C-alpha cells in the first residue's frame, strides 16, 4: 500500500510541475484551471473479461485558443475487479496514470481531445500481483453544462508491458468540476437571449416572452397541440383535430347567406309606371283606381 500511495503522489506532483512550466512560457497567453473528475464505466481485454471500473482524476489545464497553446495534465487512479478470462479466480486491477490531454476548441462548450499517458498497473501480470508498466492512448470529450461543471466521456487502449498485453480497453464517463480558474479565463459564453433556460444554440424559439414556460426545445408549451401556445390559448383543452381561431378556441363556422330569388321583368302598366322619365318628357299618366288603361 505505501508503494501505491507513493506512485500516486509522484504522478500528481509531476502533473502540477509540468503544467506550471508550460504556463510560465513567455509565448503563452493561456489561462489555467484546476479540476477533479469522478468516472465510471467498463474494462475489457487480455487481463480480465468484462468488468466494471471506477476512478478519480485530478488535473491542471492550460486553456489557450487552440490545440497548439493548450494542454491538460491529469493524474488518475482507477480500479477494476472481475473474473479472469483464463480461470474463475477473482482479479483486482489498480491503475495509476499520468496523462497528457490535448484539447481541440478548448474554449467551446464541447471540447474534444486526444490523450496519451504512462503509468503503473498493480495486478496486471500473470500472477495477479506485483506491478507492470503501462502506456495508454485514446480520445475523449467534455461538454460544459455550466462554467465549472462538465460531462466527460473517454475511451482508452491500455498496453501492459508484462507479456505485451495490448488488447485492453477502458470506457468511462463522468463529471468534471473545475476547482478554480484565473480571472482572465472566459469560456465562450452560454447565450440565452430570452432567459428561458435553453441556450440559443439549442433554442428553436429564441424570442419567447418573459416568464413563459417552455419545452425542451425552448418553445412555449402547447398542452392541447392546437398550434396556439398555452400563454395565448383561451381554450387550453380543445379536443384533438378541432380547428381553432387565433385565441385557441374552436372556430365557429359561418353559414352561407341564402341566395336572393330572381326578379321577374315588369310588363304592362307596372313597367310604364316605374320606367324612368326621359329628360323634357311630360310625366306619365297614372291610372285612377278601377280605371281601364287606355290602349296605346
């Protein structure tokens, strides 16, 4: 046990010293931050069958503008326990690593990276005891949920010096918490123009009015699915398939006006009585009641 503690402490001290030297370089305008990660996942390969693995990592990160001026150094401990692939004996592995992490787009919310490192594995040899030198390389990514908390996922291939065992893989995911960062460091800000809790880069409705409840896409809730959001809907329980008006209430159908009956043309006296008078002509005589109209 003292040997394991010594290895872990040496790895952590080496990470901090190397990171400090990189940060002190005159050409560097990068910022820095300490972080701690807790991870869990799976381990498989030559040494064990499929097994679970848990770990903790402590690191120091130089945050520049791109991969050329950015570097992360991470000291980690992880443990795996499973049945041996060759027999039924339980097998415990303890891994101590120092990894260099090279991030792409280090100031973005999504930061992919490549990693390479060396370390020690206790329990990785054929006798399931003693220590073996290991090397590892792989890829990973962090996604920043807030300025200080990131979700991370990693894949590593481990190469064990004892017997040249190289078919070993570690798949992990977890959370990273940034313990501190200098005041110069500003990650690309998470913009939420309408303050609805959904960042603009994921907000399908970036101009939602204040205090309006939204769904996962950032759009106002529409409980009855009538295309009128709840905050405008005066009839929020409209049955499905019913046409609604702009207020979200069932639209009232307007009955068509009945057609007017066709007018028959006037003949005889009626036609002469209502016929328009010609300019300068005497007014047409009006027959007295009961009189027989004169023949024309």
